[in-house]
C-alpha cells in the first residue's frame, strides 16, 4: 500500500471518508468503498489554500480486464467481439457494476456521462439470454429513437459472430422497436421468431403491449436507460409505471435503471422499493458521487448582448476551430411558431453557412424533423470527418459521438440536469486525457443561472474575454 502524503489539512481517515481540520468545512470523499482512490476532489466551499485536486493514485488496485470480470458469465465470443472494438479495460462503472449485475441483483447504475453504462448492462444481458430460445428475454427501454439506434448498434455488434470458428454459434437476434418505425413488420417478426433482445422506445412498446402482440412472460432482464428522464417526462411516465408493475413482475425479472443524473437519488431508491419498480435489495452503484461530470471537461462562459449571440458564437468557432462540435439551441416557443417565425435553429444554421466557417459539415437535428431526417442527420455525423451538429436537447441524452471536443450552449439549458447531459456529449473517451470544452454564451442577466448550475453540479466555469 503506497499512500502518498496527504495535504496537511487532512487529519485522519475513518473507513472511506476523510475529515479535515480546516475551518472551510469541506470534506473529502473517496470514490468507492474499496479504498480505491483514482481521483478525488474536495467538495464544498474551499479555502484557497486547500484547492487541490488530489491526483490519481490507485491503492492496491490491480487493473482487471473485461474478460476477467466477465469470465464464467458472458459467452466467450461476445467478449472477443468487445475486445475487437477496443473494449479491453473496464471503465469504473463496469468494474463496480458487473459483479453486482452478474449476482442477479436489481441495480441502479448512476455514473457520469460517457462512462460506459451501456456496455455494462449489455454484457449482463448477454450473460443471461439463451440465443437458442425463441422468446424475448431482455428488454431495453430508451427515451429517444436516436439513443435506441445507438444501443441497437452496440448490441448487434456484440451479438455478431466474430469469426468462422463461431459460425456454428447461433447469435442473438436484436430488434429495434422505435418510434417512427412501421410496427407491422415488427408484429410479423415477433410472431414468427421472437428476438432474444428488444430495444424499444416507450411509445412503440406500449402500442405492441396494449395490442398483446408483444409477450414479456419470458423476459429476464428489463433495462430502463436515462431513467430520471423517463420518470420526469409526463408523456411516458404512466406507460413506464404500467410496464414496471403490470406487464411484468419484479420477481420474474432483473431490473436495471441507468442514468448519469438521478436527482434526489435517495428518494428515488425509496420509491423504487415502495412502488415495487425493483426488489427491496436493489443496489445503487454510484460511481464518483462528488464529480457529477467528467474531470476532462473545461467549462467557460462568454457574456454578450442579446443581439450579439451569433457574432459571439462565430468568434468562438473561429478561435477554437473545433473539428467536431455540437451547438445546443433552445426550442422554438409555441408563440413564435404560431407567429410563423423561422426557428432559431434555422436562423443560426443559415448564419453559419453564410459565414464560411472552417467546418466541413453543418448538420441539423431537431424535434420537428421527421424520424428519417433525424436518422439521416445522425448518420451524416457518424460518417466520419468533422461535423458541426446544431441541435436542440434531443441530442443531449445518451447520443454517443466520441469525436466531439467542443460543446456550445448557444442558449442556456433549462436546468442543471440538462447542462450535465449536454456537457456529457463530449469527454466520451473513457481512457483519454484529452481536454474537452463546454462554452456557454450568456447575457449578464443569465450569469446567476449559470452560477446556480455551478453550485448544483460542483464545477467551476471560467469567464472568457473575447
Ligand atoms: N470498456 C471500455 N473501453 C473503451 N471504451 C469504452 C468502454 N466502455 C464504453 N466505452 C466507450 O465509451 C463511450 C461512452 O459509452 P456509453 O455510451 O456506454 O456511456 P454512458 O455511460 O451510457 O453515457 P451516457 O450517460 O451519456 O448515456 C462510448 O463511445 C463507448 O464506445
């Protein structure tokens, strides 16, 4: 055990909490209970002498590999597929969650954006489903079609036969049942040869369940991704409760909730047990509770007048010269729509296109596009090369574009949770220490809003002078 010398203000350690004798009332939390200290930061109001970020030290941590973690649980060909695409070393949430998941316990995966929660629950699913069984055995529910397309892609990649050696192996079938799809084809597929794994948006799933064309009696794993969003969006919450308590029972399934943000998580865990959304012994795997956002993110803000937002953004794009960036724009108000005004998105894209910025591709993604246009937009982004994605918050949850290095809040998000998820669209390379930038363009009246986000999410936002 090689403990390095803690700052003098650290008085002593009890279990996994550190107490200080500073009068600035802050305390230091380790990241997890195995005394593994990867990087901890001092939370709370800090006296200047103590602002130190204690650098990464692993105490007694022998790095395990994904293959070792999954041994005896996940079929070898699935692990080989994961290794082929670079998933060799587990991320923190995978290292902490997989042993709990393989034990069969219900689990709430609560870890930063881009930390690998998707792979964690997919590996669990592949350890449970039997490809030879013709029945839906695992169901993953997602809030948006875009996230559903992405999770389906990873699931199908893991399910594919990696080489001829496994050609006798029947690979798991994966169905995407997403809003905007023609459910007729899905109905015949479900009747003929039910897939082992289904990824669904709640709207499409509810339609199929209500029409009894979708049977859950063989379901062994139910995953609700972006769970806080699902419970908070009024359109979906009644269907979600029905799915959790009527269409299936907690005793017949392993339930997994995943999100990077679970506001008032103690209350949520209490509700999970009370409402019988999960079993009473559900495990809350909370990785890095003192840093809700990845430490590689560098937060900045620029103050400008209401009419200077476009020119300020243009200045930032020219000085940052990002190869791949996402610009988040607020949704158009109903009043503005009814007045027949052009959307802020289209005005901004028009401005950027006529400003000849050095960026190959300006791509638009917003709610009032139809599903095929939305899928085409994201497909354009994934084709490689640089991109400038201009989007509303539809791209804020779960969308995985690892090449993104810059996020611009052209309009501030409506709350801290949305700030966290927008910011989380960058910094998505788990083992890279590359810096990623989150820049907000605000008026002086909005400064207090951003300050509130800083307090809630415990981060510091640097003022940028152009
Ligand atoms: N073990 C791993 N090794 C290397 N890369 C990984 C590993 N696990 C996941 N990744 C990559 O990390 C990125 C983020 O993974 P993922 O989308 O699962 O994160 P997440 O926690 O679900 O994020 P969000 O909360 O934003 O949905 C993806 O590009 C994924 O390919």
